[in-house]
């Protein structure tokens, strides 16, 4: 078994919320998903289920569009996943999100974050030191994009810049093209 095929000790899945609407007079935190987002989120959930990308824990931004994205993704998963509201990942930069990740208990092997740009893209690029999908990720981390980053660390507290391998980068557009 090559190093590339070895299962990771920790797997981080970063999911940017699906496409949101911009209704007039609605505060940013309360913006709902747009129709396009309501179609993309279940597609990503189905992809996750089909490829065994099932988190032990989902940390979800408290923004409505992230909560709705998670609800639609979770419906497509084969088992119920523990989800927690994560105030600390809304409208923050990568270092603040990394601090939240480092605080996750060691019993969680596969972690999903449902959050926002630019923080999600910044974090993915900060953590992924390798991976053939890195050039695509550098171009754009679109709504409902999913970055899967594997780490060879014993606990989340050990996750650091450049120590991860971008195992997958999936977007709704890429799935639609199949």
C-alpha cells in the first residue's frame, strides 16, 4: 500500500454553503438558500454518501444559508450525523476557523465544517500542502464546493499549515458534468 492509499488518521471536510438568495431587507445572517443552492446541496450530500465521506461530527455556521445547506446534505447521508452550531466559523478568517478545529475532541476522526468564503477557501489553501486538485482549488472555491483534506496527525490540536493533503475537491458543476 502506497503512502497515497493509506487511510488518513484525520479527515477534514470543508463545505462552503450552497448558493444563497439576496432578499431585500434581510440581514446577512438570515439569508436563505436560492433555488440553485437547494438543488446543489443534496447533490453534494449524495456524492458524500456514495463515496463514504460521512463525518463523525458536523460543525455548522449559525447563518441560515449554512444551516439549510447542512439540512439538505444530511438528508442524503445514510446515517444521522451529530451536528453542532459553530458561531466561531461565521465571517472569520482562516486562523480563527483553525482554532475551532484544533479544539475538536480526539474521538472525532472525520470532521465536516459548513461555512463561508473567504474563510473556507483560505483555510483549505492554508492547510493543504499537497494534492493534485490544488490548482483548481486556488482558482475558485464555489458555493457548495467540498474540499476533503487528510492529515497524518493523532489529534486535531496537531493540525497545522501545509500538513494536509487535498484528497478531493468537488463542486456541483463538476458533478453535473458527469
